[in-house]
C-alpha cells in the first residue's frame, strides 16, 4: 500500500474514533440539569445539533490554523 493510501486509511480509522468520542462528549454535555427535561426526539435533536456544531467548530478551527 502506498504511503498516501496508508495515511488515508489511518485517517478514516481515526475519524471513526473521533466521532465516537464527540458522541460521548455530547452525551456528557447534555447530562445537565438544563437538559434533563428533554424527552425522546427532543434529546436526539439536541444531541444531533450539538454534534453538528462541534464538528463545524473543529473544522473551522483547523481551517483557520491551516491558512
């Protein structure tokens, strides 16, 4: 496997682990008194919103540092 393909493969593996960690951290962030009243779909929507925001902020931070 070429060097670039190997790095791409490793990036995919790391990405999966990072997504799992973001998921867990978002669970932790929503385990707060302010969010205890969320039920079913409300919790899922809040969790998805939070995960998307976190991913966007990470992407923006990485792009800013790259430029």
